[in-house]
């Protein structure tokens, strides 16, 4: 039905945490994973739970308060080569994604 809001299926946070932990623990090479969470309270719960599961790993957390040009620059600025991180968590990356405007969409 047009205009009717579609409910998203419930996501079990433990399934998400299991998958994220598996990527960090079992990866021998670089892995890039994106997780979107639109609810600040749930995002914080997920963040704390993941860090608790990875308590034995070095995790670099990057919080992006403003839009950025280069994620690599942001990570490099915070990277400690003496103790390299085994995982990098980036928060608020969506602030740097430019979504097409309505006028752009009508031109295509």
C-alpha cells in the first residue's frame, strides 16, 4: 500500500554481535564491514557489547563528529604504529555520505 510504513524485521543483537566478532577473530587479512544502526541508544548498546566481546583485542574507535573527506586520513591520524589495532570501529560515517538531492534525481 502506498504511504503505509513498512516495519523492519526484528534483528537479534546477538546474531549481529556474533557475526562482527567472527570477522575480527577469524580474519587473517583485511576485512571491511558496514553496520548501520539508526537508534543512538541501541548503537551504544551494540558498541559496548562488541567491545566487551573483543576485550582481548586492540580496538581503535573513531567517532566522526563532522563530515570528512578521507576516512583513511582520519584513521591514520589516530593509528598507533607501536601498537596497531586489530579492529577499527568508525561511528557516524553517514555524516560524510552525500546523498543525491531531489534536483539531481530529476536531471537523471
